[in-house]
C-alpha cells in the first residue's frame, strides 16, 4: 500500500468537486508526465470513487517515434488492466485541407478521435491532463495573439468541449497542479514518461512561451503562473456572467438561418459595448463551429461594420463573412447562394398553417389586434390581413416588379429597392416575395410594404414567421 500522495489527493478533490463518483471516463494519454500522472492517479482512486476507466491515445504520425510511443501508452493501460484504444491521425493531410497551422490541425484531429473514443465507450467525460502550467501558457498565448477578453478565460475543471458540430464534457483534474508536480509524481512512482522532442521545438509558439517568455517573466514574479491562473479564474467569472446575459438577448438580436444568423442592427446597437462584442463572438463560434481563430481585432471590425452604413462586408476566420444591410446584417458561411428564405417558383401560402420552402417553413396565423408587432424580427411580419387579401403567394422576383417599402412616400422599382438595401446581387433573383391583392407585401427577411402595415383601422392581423427547418 502506497502512502498518500499529494497529487493523488488533489485529483481526489477534483473528482469530488466535479461529482465524478461512479462515472465512466476516457483518459486521454500521450505518455508524457502530465497524462501519465493523471492515468495512474485516477487508477489509484478508481475503487474509492467507483470509476469506470478506459484509455485513449492518438498517434499523430508527425514523428518517427510516435507509433512506438502510442504502444507504450497501450502497455501502461494493459499493466493497469484498463481497455485502451490507439488512434492514428492524418494530421498533415488535414492541415493542408483546412489550411491550418500544424498545431491547430493536430489539436482538431486529436479531439475528433478522442470524441470518437468517448462515444464508443459510452463515457460521460474525457479526462485531460492539462495543468496550471498549461493554463498559464494558454493565457499568455491568447494575450499575445490578441484574443481579447475571451482569451483570458481559463480552462475549467469541468466544461463542454466543442468538437466540430458536437460537444463533449472535458474533465481536467490537474488544473491545480504545476508541471513540476506531475514530473515529481512520475519520479516517485518509478514511471518513465515519453519525451516528446517537439515540445522543445521553438518553431512552435507554445514552446517559445514555455521556454523563453515564462522564464523571463519569472525574473519579475517567481510565481507568475499562480498570478496568471488567478487572472484566468477571475476572467472566467466575468465571462460566465456575460454568457448569461447573451443567452437573454440573443433571440431578440439574432435570428437563426440555415447557414448563419440574421442580425438586427438596431437591437445590437442598443446593447452595452461589452455585450455587443461577446454576442458577436458567440454568434461567430456557432457559425464557424470552433472557438479558435477570432481575435479582438476581428471583433472590432465586426462592431464597426454593424455601427456603420449599409453595403459593407468583412471576411472572418474559418470561412465566415459578415455583410451589412440597412436594418440587418448577415453572418453566414462564405459562398452560400443566399441565407434568407428563397423560392424558385410560385408557391401558395397556407393561412393559417405552414408552407415549406427551401430549407425553411413559413408559419402563418391570424390574430386580433393589438399585437406586439414592434418586437418583430426581420424574419417575422405583422400585416393587415384585409389589406393583403387572399390568395397569398410566395414567388421570386419578375421583370418590372414594384415595391412600396415601409416608411417610404411612394412605390419604387423592386430592383432599385434591393440595390439601395445593399442586398448582394447573387441573392436578388432567389429572395422570397410575399404577394397579395395589392402587390408585394413583404420582401421576406428585408422589409414589409407600406400599404400592408398595421394601422389603427386594422381588424385582423396576419402574423408570418420564416423558421429554419431541421
């Protein structure tokens, strides 16, 4: 029986805090001192916490010794009587395909394979060997790269980890330990960690931070890692609060579309600047499918676009673009034909009921006034049912179409309206137009007609909403 080990007791405290008793965990093990210490600590605590453990390791095929190192991990798992999956990742091919740095590509491939292990074992979380030293390095990297406030958010003991379009639960029980503590653990337990020579390759930014930046900072503050970890923890609390505020305003500001979001510029401009930027990051992450790559400079560019005139466009990381119209902006994947509801031919609108469109449904219902039409988003319309009449049709534009935009003194050519509204040329022929007895009552997602608006004389209200399917 080994005497109580300080690192094992820190892991035990983390298991208690995260309420991991009786859980199934996949332990990600590279064979280095951090993950090896985590594996043996969790195995030691397995009976005490009724843990069900499995091991997963990834051979990135970036070094000649990587396959042998993966087999070393498998032998450790066998020694402990634990099941183990060895994955092989094609990192360089993935890097070329996605045009990422080697570090980014390796990370994405690794987590995709580890997520596969979590699913195949039916585990409830992925245990990762990140330490307080990793936390400090990551925070510095984010600051250097201009990630902004979000870059100060540290890794948390238990937190969702986005992997592609899916998410898994990441458990990091070594965040209260420095790297020196995991190395000391391995020495005490007679373990020989794998030495990854690439961890000293100064071509990689993290290694320059580890071997050059942090040693220089320790000359100013010998406990700089502790200071950085405290900063990360404090920032996480602030960001958690901003997350809660974003959750309250998101639906009022941004309407989901099949390939992105339609942003109400006036609603966004009414928010506090901190909330404006936090919401933009949240929306970008949802479209991009990853939190990696967006800097504070990108956020400022997005904010400038939304606060400025129509007709501007900004390209963002991971193939996302933000385009600005008069009252709304579109945050979408680059190259999609049109993010708004479209039609290729005339479609009769069912009232009341639902009418399928290309990737959308148009919901229609009749209500009596008063209605909160001033709260309508760009994908909603509140129209005078008697003014628009029946039957109603959804159709694409035709030569000679005219439209009387809400708030304008008279009708104008639809072509001129779309140009003035800075609707991109490639979208115009496919936009869905709602047509009633008096002509075009709604350019869907853009503006309703002045003649179809609600007035004090309105007796019946036609409520329309375009909703993405699936």
